[in-house]
């Protein structure tokens, strides 16, 4: 069995980029009978930068509902909330003894975050990669489906795993690798001309999975465009490439070729293209939005799913942590 682990910080409702870059891959991995998948809500991680209890409650529920609405199947994979598994913070504490201040300070995401949150540079932010390593190796995982931006965290996870193995002279933790479906991985660009859709990119950049049709239409209408091609077969500027990339995700191949042709012959009308893109985007997202809204209302169901998931995750985590304690000598009598 191959162990796969991934988590999502509940800091906002997921957008099309999260779906395409992450959750869709979880679903595909979960469908593989040779995979044991653990997919969780990284609520402790969100506390490094967010501290609104009411918002946290809502976002945790929304994220679980989104996982399920996107097709993650609790019969096939373990879906849980990080804070329901106390073995994770226990392993985090133990791993902290192997993590050096110097290496943590050099992490790119830490350096970025202390710029944004410079009034709150807390120890949790510094040790974020240690907690993430604990999330992963607590199940002795092999693969971690994450985006490029998490590569460095994965490298640190491998370092902590290796350091543990060598310090205690035992081949205990596998070295997990960041995993994606290779070149099939499609990058989802933003609507503002940026190359990556992101929730920090602001309201006009991302299309959220629970977005209402008229809001989608409005956003796409406002998406950045240029003055149009001035000669046939010219190269598309970034913002136009972006519209085509989004179309590739949600529209039929024929539709994409039609507008490609129109671009190449300088007959493209961005207004029409945007209308078509919005229509296809709405068709694509409507089942997900409806499912999210339906699940959000069924708190009891969501609660049951994560309770069961939490128990399964704990079972796996307990095995690891009790071994770790033994290896480290934390078993006295
Ligand atoms: N750091 C990840 C992110 O920001 C979230 C995360 C926390 C995670 N723990 C993890 C991802 C463990 C994969 C595995 O996206």
C-alpha cells in the first residue's frame, strides 16, 4: 500500500485553482486501490496567521464540504481535521528537537510571511514546516500531492525524516516526495493577468467554487484583456493566454479552437469570448456549488464524516508515535 497525505489550510473558500491543482488530484489518488489516502484540514496551520474563532469554524466546515463536493469519497480515503489527532502535535514537539533555527529561518514561505505579518512573527510561523512534517510522517507517508509552492516544505520533511533515522540509527520514516500527475498538471491562471489564481490575489483574481452564476459572469467580464491582436498569428499576451487556459479547463475543445482561430485571424471579440467562457464556467461549477451548499446545511453529516476520519487517522498516528516514543527511549517503566 502506498500512503498518501495532503492537507489544506482553512483560510478561505477554495477556488478553481485549488480544485484543479490539488483537490482533483486527491480524488484521483483516492480512487487508486493501491493508495491509502489521508486528506485533512490543517486548522493548526491556519492559526499561525489567522485568529478569528467564528471564521475558523465556518471555514473548517466549508473546506470539508468542498472536499466532499469535489468528489473525495470518505468510503475510500480518510478525511479528518488535524486538531482531532493529538498525536500530530506530539510528534511535532518531538521533531522540534531535530529542527534547527537556522534552517527554519531560511524557508522562503517564512520569509514571505514575516513580511506580511510583521506584527505577529510567532514561533508557530517559524516552525510551520515542522508541523507539516509531523502531518506527513505521522502516517509514514510516501507521497504528498501538493503544488510547486510546497516543494521546499517537502524537502524539509525529508530532512527531518532522515535526521531522525540517522540520529536513532534506524530505518523508520520513509522519505516522502511531492507528487503530481506530471505534465497533466494544468496551471490555473488568475483573471487579473497573473499566472496563478490565488486567494490572496484579491476578489477579482479568483473564481471560488461556491460562486453564484452572476458573480462569475461579472468577474469574467472584468477580466483583463488587451487591445486585440494587430497582426495574424501573433503571440498572445499573458492575460489573453490566461483566458484561453481557463477555457481549456471548462469549455469544449471545439470552443477553444474557434476562439484560437479568431485570435489568429484577428477577428476575435473578447466580449463574446468572455460570455462563452462565463457560461461554460458556470456549467462546470454549478454541480460543485450546489453540492457545497447542500452539505454546508447538513452539519450532522459533516460531523459524522470527520469523527470517523479522525478515528481512522488516530489509529494510524498512534502506531507511529508509540514506535517513535520507544525509539527515542520515552518508555520508562
Ligand atoms: N502547507 C500547506 C499549504 O499551505 C498545507 C499543509 C499543511 C499540508 N500540512 C500539510 C500539505 C501536509 C500537505 C501535507 O498548502
